[in-house]
């Protein structure tokens, strides 16, 4: 039997760090990463046969759970017809129609291959549409690894020795302004776009303060800047129409990923018709991609979205609520200070007595080191959380009451173990 240790050693010989995305290396939680052999609904099984209740769920992409039968069937059928053509296909149009129909105010959409590509391309479009250079982003928000956005980022970027990256030149970020999350920054006529996670989910889970999103909308309108919601995580997870439906604030541009690909690589960006028509081949802003609108990804994405009606979101909200309440009670009851924020189907986990409202307070929680110990104790008990303190928990529609009960029991045991130590 191949072991996790053996695979990690082999990976380190041919892949930098042994993994293809930094957080997977377990650098902030310690130990050897588990290598997944298969996923089944709410669970993953590693190459050594250990089964875990999984709250990573590909960082939210697997909203129906792993290997959902309808998604598997859709991908198999699509693969039999061909995996890529470099030519348009019907499902690209169908997926674009589905996205536009769901999001209030979004009139056109362009499919790409990743969330990073979506945000990067939308930023270029915003600059092209406004003729301006400056980008405003928020500390702790992560918008992928495009150079101009890789500053004061959340997710695994925040776990490095610096929150920036070597190789990103000062020129690449010279026109990027970073502001504190949940504070409306002053803007001027040089600002092309303000990009924000409407619910911050890359520094743990931090809800928007009352009036924050509307304040951004008003500030952008006052100076003629565009507002962009990065909904790579929140899109079609918070509800049928994502953050715009939940909060009643419509940006000019949106970026999507994860859920819309049903577990396959995909991204999209969309917006008002007058802005989107600036894209080639209609306008002067160039963007292209050989694998954009991939037939397998569109088949999977359409299948997932058709499963996600109002009833599905109500069930998902109930699962997340039960999980959040159970974790609060279990961990707090063991004597640890904990915050378990929840926004609909998204759940966060911070150790500390004070609520987390921005990147500064998120770092205070992360730097206690309690998450590391909690992660290890939970993994030992068969529950897989994200291997880093700046991530969210992603319950899926496949998680049962029994899964949640098992998780809460494990959390009580893990928290008691930590408190005693």
C-alpha cells in the first residue's frame, strides 16, 4: 500500500514543496498532508484507507458533495463527445444564460478557466472601460495570484513570511491601493475599480459590516469608479443570486468560480452590458483562452446549478447553522475562547475572545497557534478542516445530521484535549 509519507516524498522530488498549491503542504498546521484517493459525498478517503468527514470540499467547489451521481453522469457523457475543441459549444451559451438569469443586474458573462483568470481579466476590463489605472482592494481579501492583486492577500498567502510574493515587482502593484476591510476608503477620479469579497472568506470568515457594501457602491458612484464583487467563493453558495441577492447591492462587475464548474476547473466574469461589450471581439480590451468554456466543466456546472434551487439553499443553510451552533457549544464548553461566524452556508472558526472584523483581528486569532492544534486533533478523529487558519468551512448538501454530530463530538474532545494541555 502506498502511504501519504511516500507520496509526499516522491512529490517533493518533482513538484516544488511536493504540492501544486501551497496550503496543501500543511505548512501552517504541521505533519504530512493526506493524499486523497477518492471522495464520496461528505467524505474523502486517503491512500491509506482513512476516511474523513470533509469540510474542505475543494474550498467550496463541491457544494453537492464529492462524486454526486448526476455530475458524474454529466461529465462522463460530455467526455464521450470530446473534451476540448477550441470552438464554441452549446453548453457555453446555456451556462452563460443560467448565470445571467440568476444574478440581478448582470447582463453578460465571459467564461474562463479559473478564479484568478476571472479577476485578472475583469480588472483589465475595468481599466479599459474607465481609462483609469488605480485598483482598490482590501487587506485579507484574496483575488487569486495575478501580480496586481497579490498584495496583502488572505488564504495561504497570509501564511507566508510576508503577505506579498517575491517576483511581484513594485511596478506591478504601484497602482494597487490596499484598504482595511469593513471600512469604506476615500476614492478619487484615478480609481478604475474597487474589488472586494462581499463576504470575506480568505481570512477565515468575516461578514460585511452593516452598510459596508452599500457604502462602497455609493463611493464608487460618486467618483465614476466601477465596483467589483469577487464571488469566486460566495457566488451561488450564498443563494440563487449570490451576494447581490442576499445583500441587495449590485456591483458593475462580478467574478465567479468553484460552484459553477461542479468541481472542474472553471471561472467567469460578468457585468453590465455596456462594460462587457468593451471586450474583444466587440471592443478594445483583449482576453482569450483556449480552454475557456470547456465542455466537461460546462456540463458539470450546469448540472450543479440545476440542483441549486431555493429549497436546496434552505437545506444547506440548516446544515451550516447546525454545524456552527454545535462547534460554538462544543469548543466553548471545553473552556476555549472561540468565535464561529456564519453567513448562510459559510462557516468560520476563530480562536479568541473577541469577534473578528478585519485582517488585523483575523491575524490575532491565527497567531495564537490554537487552530494548528485543533486541526491536528480533529484530523486524528477523522474530521478534515482546511489546513490553515485563514480559510472557511464548507458544509455541503451531502453532509448529514450524523456527519455534523460526529464533527461536534470530535470538536468537544479536541477542545478538551487542548484546554488540558
